[in-house]
C-alpha cells in the first residue's frame, strides 16, 4: 500500500498468521533500516573521490532546511542514499530558482553586486542547458543513430556529457551537484522538468495575482509536478509511456503540494511582495478585496473581508484535495502498472503527507489563513506526520 494511500483495517485469518508473522518481521527490519538511513542522512561515497561534492550536498541540504523545512524529513526517509542525494539536489534547485533575491553565486558571476530577477533565471537556464548540450552530438540524424549500436550511443553520450560538464559554471554548488548526479551517477533526469520549473518562476516575475484557478493549478503543475517527477526519476522511474501512470500520479500530487505551499506562504508573500496568491476569479466570486487593500482590511478586523477570504481558501483546498484523491484513484485503478519500482515510487510522494496534514489543520481552523496557530505546529503533530511517513 502506498504511503499516501488512506489506511484501511485488515483482518488477519488463521491461515495467514504464519505468513503475516514473517512479513511483520521483514517490515520491522525495513523500518529499522529506514530509521538508520534517516539518522545517517545522505552522503557522497568515497569512490567518487570528490570531497567538494560532499560540500555541495551540504549546501543543498542547508538550502532545503532553511527555505523549505517541511520538505527535509521526506528527503531523509527515501529508501537509498542515491535517491536522498538526488532529492536534495533537485529540491535545492527548486528552492533557489524561487528565491527573490540575488545569491552570492549570481553576484560573483556578473561581477557586480546586483542582477535582475530575469538575469538570475537566465543564469539558471544556462546552467541547465549546459548539462544537456553534450547530447546534441548523438542526435545528428535518425539514419546515423540507427547505424550505431546502443552501446556506442551510450558511450558517445557519456563522453559528450563529461566534456560538457567541464564547461559548467564552477561557482554554484547546486549546479555542480546536479552535474555529478547526471555525469557520474548516470541519473537520467528529463531536461524539460527543470525547464518547466524555471518557466513557473518566470511566470511569477511580473504577476501580482493569478487570473483564475486554472492558472494557479497550471503553475503548481509546472513547479511542483515537475519537481515530483524529477525525484521519481532518481529512483529509476523514467518519464516514458511505460511509466505513464506513475508520472500522472506525480503530477496530481505535485499540484496538491503546490497549492498547499501557495496557501501556506500566502500571507507572508502578500505582506512582503504585494502578490496575492488567491486567484482573481475566486476573489471576484466571493467578494475579496484587491491585493492593495486586503491586508489593511484584515488588519482592521473587517469580518466580511475575512469571511470572503475563508470561502476562497476553502475552494482552493477543495481543488488540492481533488488532486490528491485523483492520485489515490489512479493508484487503485492501476496496481499492475505500479508494481515495478513501487518502493521508490511510494517514497518520493512522502511530501504529499505533509501537504495533507496542513490541509487538515487549515480545515480545523475554518480556512483562516490569518490564524497564527496555523504557523505553530506542535511537537505531537511533527511526530504524527513523521510516523505516517516512516510506517
């Protein structure tokens, strides 16, 4: 059963008692290994002889811990070290492309103390392009490709990628770590997923409010749906027709995750940037004030405005839950398609549990985003969510 599937009671019959006991022992051992992996954390093996890559991994973990703390625990609980390293690499990329201020790497690259947000995204786009430019030599013509054996193509592609890696920007830890995963560990990340994340960031640059719910869902698909698919690929589940169901589930859970993140950060984002995450069509439907006056109205205790905003939030929560339900439905409808790589697939969707926990808490607080208690997660809630992920 998937980690994100709703638990169902099971009846243990006498005929299955022995099998269940053995299964229980194996499950216990798996849980012990999971806990040990969690305590140890991801690391870079000595065989790669790249101590700087270890520093780059530490940078990635720190970026996630500092700017996306709710995503740290799921990364520590992935089933093997390679997936953990890949998780923090792509999650750090996702975090850093979304930061709305200049990083030291950006500033040093430009030779000035400040660059524009557009230039910053152009730099990330260049970094990702460089990772994949080495593949062009193997794509000259269909006839040439057909004439080569699979081994020849693979050897040529690897050589070209390593050559391309030598020209990568050397001043950014996340780019170096992604290069290590692609060129040294041969993780076949799909390029368009990185590009879709950058596309979602570009959309945010000049947007003060999403025009409608469809636009907000699309943004969540580009951003978090692509992120989930990259983590899925780190477990060997490639984006192709054979794994279509797995990646459809990833997209649905990504939308749920993205909408949850939007709600979680909506008030801080509004107060610091003036951007209103709540889509315009829902605001018009429920009579929510414009971004310019919303904070003032809420600050003055405008109950009518507060009630209208709760209704908008409830609609967004409903859409987030519908995506989560659709993912679960896909899992139940296609168990045979999910058989291969089930452990890897289930593990990468652990962040969906954190999203569902927040949605539950939001509903308990009557969809009031201004309720300060939403920001204070108790130790018991942390442990409850953590145990759901580990068991």
